[in-house]
C-alpha cells in the first residue's frame, strides 16, 4: 500500500512517455543547432566557412526528419484538450496560418547562395524586407505554426510540442542577438534600436518603415511554391511517416 501512489505516478508518467521523448528531441536539436551556431567562429577557423556551413547543414538536416516523423506519428497522443475540427472555417484558418508561418520561418531576406555554401557564408546585419516587421522572423513563424497546429490537433502532445518549440525559439532570440552583438558591437545595437522582436511594433512606433517593394523577390516565389507543394503532399508525408516505427 505504501508504494501504490508511487506506482500510480509511474503508470501515469508512462502514458505520457511520448511527450517527454518529444521534449528530449527538441532539446537535442536545440543544443546541436544553437551550439553549432555559437561555435561558428571557432569552427570556421578550423574548417573554413563553406565546409563548416555544410557540416552545420548536415547535422540540422539529419535531426529535423527525426522530429517530424516522431511528431506525425504521435501528434494525437495523450489527452484531447479540445476538438475544433468540425468548427466552420477552422480548416481554412489553419491552412492560412500555416502558410503564413512559412513566410516567416523561411524569410527570403537571407542569401540563399550562402545557405547552400555556393557563395562564402557570412554573418550579416539585415534590416530589409521581413526584418522591418520583426527582427526574429523564424521565432514569429514558429509561434504561428504552433498556434495553427494546436488549434487543429488539440492534444496534450501537441500542446507540449508547441511549448517546447516556442521556448527554444525564444531562447534563440536572445542567442541570435548575443552572437550578432558579439560580432558587430555598436552597429548591431543601433540596428536593434531600429527594429523589434514583436511583429510590427517598430513600424507602429515609427522606428521603422515598411517598404513593400522589398518583398518582390524571386526567393519569395520559391517560398510560395514550397508552401503549395507541402500542402499538396501533406497527406503523403503523414502516411510515409506512419510506416516508420518511431
């Protein structure tokens, strides 16, 4: 009888094992991704900027599918906290929010040739395009994505996943600013004063001015095409993930 409460606790903990596993996967990705970003100056001094970029990309791209597959296979685990899928307009709302999230998650502000290491990768101070809206578009995109998928799925697993992803991206806000300040010093502090993390705040406060012409770039067409392809093949992606015992 003395151990009954403890055994009940272990049983309940086991029922939510996938929640803890997902948090561990997010933590592992965060340590690898942000850790390698922090070590970039040291790594580039040893390997060169192009080779280090390739190494960084290989590590990130190797871990990301594990997160996606596990998420697809366990997204309805735990308790269903709400069920809004029958609410009129919810499917359209979720689809539009998800599409919008990718325009923040993959902003065309950055040099795509440098990301692919075709051109020598550099650390830049950007203040155009989507950076005028928010200094950390990936964080904003991740929050939008989490809100959209939480509305649709409504499970405790989805809630825990969203909290984990948002917590990591909030850390990445501080971490990204820290790395840019370490490299650029006062130049970054001046840029920081002219931009904001909260979307649109700097524009409302007249610290920044939105310039729509900066969004007419081929890279944004690429993001749009990616969103359309992702939406079209989303059921096949979920089905393929279900074939993996993970």
